C-alpha cells in the first residue's frame, strides 16, 4: 500500500474487524484514484485555505507533487484568494489547473520574478495540460504573471482559457519559444506590459482576448531576448512568427503602443480593435527587422490623438479592409513596401491619410485598391480620385474611380517653352484636356543646362461634388531633382478647365527653358 495514499485514509471511520481493513483500504484508495483522475484534486483537501490570509504555497505544491506521482490529473481551485510567497512551477506531467473564474485568485505576497512558471522540461514538449478559469494577481510584487516556455524543453499543444492577469510589474504573460498553443478569453490589465512573445514563439492562436490599461510599454510585443532560456533553443531563429490574434481588443493605458513588432514574421491580427488614445507613439509600431505582418478587418480608434495608427518600417506589411476613425493627423506612416487595400476612414474623404517616411515612395505601396499618398506628404481630404502609382518592378499603374489597371495605353504629348525674358518669377500655362487623369513631368533649365530642376506631378479627377470633367488640384508624385542652385522653386497648379500653371522661381534674373512631358489615362 502506498504511504502517500495511506496518509489520506480516515481510519476513524472504520469500526469493523481487523480482517476487514484491507478491503476498506483498497476501496478508499480507489476513491482517491477516482478523485485524482476523474473529478480532480481539490487543493483545499490538501490543506490550502484560500482565505486571503494564509500562505497556501506549500499546500499547492504538495497537491501538485501528488498529481505528478500519479502521472497527471486536474488540480481544482475552488473560489478563494490563494496567497503564494514563491512562484508555482507546473511541470510536464499532464496537469490541468482549473479555477472558478475570477472568484479564484492566486495572489503574490512577496517579491518574485513570476507567479506561475509553466515551462517545458521534456524534449518532446510540455503537452496535455492547461490552465483555465483563474485570476492571477501579481500584486506589484512579481515581474511577470505567467511565463509559458522553455526550460529544457518547450510548451506545445496546451490550452489556456479564461485567465485574467493583473498588476505584474513588467509583463502579464510571456511566451518563450512556446508553440502551437491556444489561448481564449485572456484578459491582461494594469501590468507594465501585456503579452511578450519571445525567441521563436510560433503558431500560437489567441481568440477573443483583451489587453488593456498597460502602464509602461506595449499591449503585445514580439521580440527576441537572450536572457530567457528559449533563446537559441527553437526552430525559428529566435523570431516569433505565425502567431494569430482573432477578435482581440487592445486599448487603454499609458504605454508606447498597443503592438510593437520589434522582430517577427507572418504575425497576424484579424478582426481586432486598436486604440491610440494615450499612446505616446502609435497604435502599432513595426520595426525594420519585422516582415510580413498582417492587419485584416481591424478597427483603429484615434480618440482625436495626433499620434498615427500605424508606423511601419517592416518589410511587406499588409493593411487590408481596416477602418480608421478620429485621427487628426496621418493614420498610416509607411516605408519598406507597405501594402494597403480597401481601407476606410470617418474623414470627409472616407479614406485614411498615408504618408511616406522612408525610402522611395513609389515602391512603398505595392498594391492598393486606392492609393492615398504621393511623395512625402499626405493627400488632402478629398473624395476618392484617380491617380497613378508604381509597384516594385517599376511598372506604372492607373487607379481609376472603379478599378485598377496596368498603365499601358494613354494619350501623350511633349512641349518645350523658351522664356526669353530675364526675371526671377516665371509662369507657364499648359492646356490639358479634360479626358482623363494625367501624369506630368516638368524639367526647367537655364540656357546652357548648368542649372536644372525637375519634378513629376499627377493631375486627378474629382468624382464627387464636381462635374466629371473638372480636374482636381495637382499632387507632387516624387520629390524635386535639381542641379546647380539658380532655380529655387518649382510648383504647379491646375484649374477646373484643365489649364496647368507652372510657377518657377530663380535666385537671379535669367531666361529659362521649360520641357513638359505628359501622358493621359482615359477614365472608365
């Protein structure tokens, strides 16, 4: 008979003959097995109080050790406040931790690095367990609420459900090289940061969870960190990737951003809600070490902040079918081949404003149902209009009011004007027809071409509030290219009749030569 089993027998209930003792003992052992493996082991049956006064650490550890000896099982926490003075470590032994929702609280009462250590020590991974229906209060004693990840093996295939974490000094939850886990109804609030994904954490799924009221950093951060044991012990080169967030809310707090992808690949946010309110940087930041981040059908609420919704420096970030509201400045700052498609806004234009912050603006948007920016400035609040843009193969495309097509055909012309009068202010007028949208290249030079200035512009249709044949104002497509220092300024405007006015300023009185090349894409 196992001494571990024997010590839980209540011999005071036995009043029979001595020869009946083995039968009673065996029946009691069977009852213990039934509790351990079917109904679960109640921590209070092992001595935990859950009264918010008693230190229950030893009793909880004793209950865990008992389940380890039996190869796993369910550890049940009835409603109560369970105080712990050191971290609780859950080993790879098929343990399921089950509470009674927010009525079950595990609360730190002394300084510690984490409240719960859910780490893998098996080369095949910590499997077959999970945590559900529990609240973890780090109580501003613990740096982390729960760390899920690598010790000498990873954590994989686990289920974490209906967990609230609060008051962690650094991060509510940390994934260190854990993979293929499922998180639902996670609620992380009032922590320094929300969720920290590290060191190849990958293929994890988060569903219908909330990250709110952060105090210092980010609701969600993707990074690598050599101070955690998962660094160098994963298949993803320490890069978190292929993690998916569905229908999550990331809002409130006084941190830097809701999401910061310092490094990561193929991480996706789908049907999520972001808030830039009180964020000092933006709702989303993506570093140049990140690649292939996806934001699909998400809502970004600005709260009339001047901070942008997205600052993207990552390679090929996709922002599609998203909605932006109540931003006073540009919603999306782009570089490094950002893909934006079918996004909306509550601006008068119904479109978010996009601004290029690095690299060639013609290459930063590869595809879009309606490009919204040109050059290094935002397009003003106007109805959706036709315009031109390039892809990364330097192919020219034309976006009409109805669809996108590659720019192949068009009406072309070239003009050359000589301004013989020497002065410092020069004006040239070029008549454009009202048949379509135009891309115009202007080159200005002095007589010997030692001083030049050139720029490319687009002239677009309005399609709301004006007759269809009226042309909108000019937008600069690329920045000026100049040689010499005589020609100080080159600008262009257009009136509704299609007359393109080119204004040139020089530092001294001189004659000029103006070349105009224009191509028109017929509207359809």
